[in-house]
């Protein structure tokens, strides 16, 4: 799973819809499923993929392990549902957020800063869960599951790309259709490596932004500069060869 495509703020809240093959008919059963998925997300956040067990998840949800196994045959089935529902929920929220009204409200520089800020905040808040779900998907033997997850993520990513392209008049790059997705991917890759995967050792600290405020500033500047856009009122200066 490649969470770099999830460029908007990540929230692991369960969406209203559930997998129709698993969706309970009674309100009490639906509520227990919601609690179970939220508990699974919380345990993954704290314990990681290997440390999360069915008994721990059941206890967090206020259910017995037997109740979990009556709904899901094993931990893999539970995590598959959590993964897909999380991705669908994120995509649903992106669609609800990126409205024509929002496009009229913000300039491209303002929206670029919001994208970077909310993505960083979401990654910081849910780094453990995102790390666990990324590991789960990448190591999963089912090509069909990986393909399904990728399709949802790409759809979500395209929503953000299309929203930024609505500000085409503010983009000075000669090929906005190519530049916008590439620029967003660069920002997301940087955040994934630094926050979710946490791959940089302490030796890199002196070379990196000193705090999140500075990180947002530099990534926003990089995004807008690549697009050839004015940086919040300051004209972009083209570098001549």
C-alpha cells in the first residue's frame, strides 16, 4: 500500500457504509462492527502490525475474542476490512471537502499550504496506524487486495490533482497536467519518509527543518515553486540558465 497518494489529512474514522457482505442488519450489530474496526485501528496505532492480536482488539472493543471470530475468520480478514474501509472513508471525505465553493474560497498558494499542513498533522497523529497498514498491504500475498487498495488511493489522489488544476490560471509550469501530480507526489513522498516510515537517523537532524512549522513552510515553497506559482503574494522568480 502506498499511502503517499493520500495527500489530504488522514482520519481513521469509520465511514457510514460497510462491506455489504459483512454489514449487520441490526443496529446493535452494526455498532459492534464499528467499535471493532475502531479498536483495531487503535491497537495497530499502539502495538504495530505484529503486536496487534485478536484478544487485544476484542478487549479494546468491549467484545469477546469469540465474538470477533464469529464475524472475521482471522486477523487477516479483519485487517483487510479495516484497510479498505479506511481508504474508502478517506476518499469519501476528500470528495466531500473539495467542492467548487472551496475552490472559489482559496487561492492556489493558500490551498497548497492547507494540503501540506493537514497532511502533516494527519501523518503525525496516525503514524503508527499508517505504518502498520502500509506494512500489511505491502507484505500481503493477495495481488487482488493490493490492486483494490491502489485503485481507491489513485482515485483519491486524482481528486486532489483535479482540484488544483481548477487553479490552472495560477500555474506557470508549461505542462500543468504533468506538473501538479508530480509536485504533489514529491511532497507526499517527503512526508511519508520523514513521518510515517521515520527513516532519517539523528545524523540528518541538522540538515532538516527544525520543526513542523518550518517543514510546512519549505514543502509549501517547494510545491509552489515547481508549479511556477506566486508564493502567497510574492512573485515566483524564474531561474534562468
